[in-house]
C-alpha cells in the first residue's frame, strides 16, 4: 500500500464516524483525526526505539498525503 492509499483509507474510515462531515462535507476535522492517528503511530515508533527508517518514512509520507487531501 502506498502512503497516498493509506492516507485515503484513514480518511475514509473517519468519514464513517464524523456526523459533521455527513452534514456539511467539510473534511477539516477528518484530516485532523487522521493526523492525530499518524502522530500516535510515530510516537509509538519512537517509544519502541524503532530504528526502521522505512516505517517512519512511510508514516511521515502518509502524514504529508493527509495534509494534501
């Protein structure tokens, strides 16, 4: 899965649960939810002292894609 595909998948998951988006179509909150999720994943990587730069790079790219969505 590419970072772009993962970003889209996260946003779609949050759309199902955001009644503001359902009513208005505004995806600002959804993007914020997805960004919090990615930040938590990156924090866990740091906490676990994960040296796998490919994983960290992937999630940072997902974060960029979410912001551009």
